[in-house]
C-alpha cells in the first residue's frame, strides 16, 4: 500500500519479528509539533456531546499529553532511520521518566482521562498519559523498572499473536502488569490496519484477542489502540459497537462525531532527548 510501511511477520524457531509500523502521517508528527498528538481538554462541549452529554469542559482549556512508546533498547547498525523513530534508547527512556518525575508530572489512566473528559472529574496536577504498544519484552524488562522508580502507571496495548513468543510479553507478564495497577488495552491480534477489515476480520483481530486478554487479567478490557494509529468511520463504528470506552489513534484528525474513539497520542521519537520531549509536552500544555 502506497504511503505505508507494512508490518511483516516472520514466524520461525527464533520467534516472531515485526518490521515497520509507521505511516507518512506519523513520520511528519514524530519529527515536529506541527500536528501534535494529544488529548484536548476543554476543547468545547459540542465535540464531546455525541459520546457523552455529561461532558464538562475544563476551565483552563488545557491539554493532556499522551505519549506512545514501542521498543526500549539501544540502536543497532541494522536499525533503519525509520526504525529509530520507534526505538527509544535505554538511556533516553530513563532520562525521560526521570525528568517527568522531577518536574512533578503525575501519570493518569485512561479511566481517569475519560472520567475527566466526560464528567469533569478532577485530574492531578501536571497530568500525563504514558502508553506502550505491541507487547515488546523491553517494555517489561527495561520500561517497568523505570516506571516503578518514577511512581508512574502506564497503559500497555497488547497484540495477542506475540504472547509467549521470544522477545515479547508472556501471558504471566500481562497479568502481572495488570495486577500492579497498569492498564491493559487491546491492540488487535497481529497489527493489521483496521481500515482494511472485513466482518470476519473484526472477530479475529478484535473480538477474540480482547476476550483472551480479559481471560488473562480477569476483568474487562475497555480501551483500544488502532494499529498504525489509523482509523476510518467504519472502524470507529465497530469499536463503539463492541463496547470499548475509548480508542486511541496516531495519525489524522480527530472525529468530531466520535472524539472518544479517535483520541490522539504522540510517538516519543527515539531521536529525541529528554529536553526535546519536554519541549513537546510544554507545547501541548500551552494549547498549541
């Protein structure tokens, strides 16, 4: 497909390898702040009424940055320029979590964010959402200790095809993350983009993986992240139909008819240092 680097799967003795997970729209926003990805807070009652008539706009009209990570590991000579956007070196991630902690940020869950957007529930000072996609093992072995050190909780969007495979989460790790207070969200079975689904695909890619995650963690899975961050009206309709509370994207504009199902995130570019990440966050907090 033109303009998209597809996800390629190689299942062999060594496990499953995922190559490429980016669209042209994502590449643009990962490099700069011209179309920054965040959740607007207090952006106007009309935008939210279709999802909740009880929405109460926040008085200060600010925004909550929603960060998105994939792999947390040092680059190798084989990593392409595109791949490096998605691979945050270990030292960078540690510095990013430390600077957020030191500057007084408080991580929030999707439940807190939605309660705020729909009902005006208060948020802690300097709220931020931290999300991690694809169930890469580095998120557990490297990311989790740093999150714990900073006192942060995150949302892990899991694709179930990789569970118990080398270099990815085990089912036991998914349960442990949930038991520690992190949120587990659905990220399909094998990361195929929802804009291409047939009816049968929805069962394979969303219904069954969600049920599997719910069996692992013992409670409902209420949040969804679109593979590649891409969605269309048909996808939004299905996600609403299945009873998800909200869904998160990466590319394109939010849908004013269904804003809770097109909430925005920003990939933390692996080329950024902690100060550059903070510039993005401050840009969002100013309502840019």
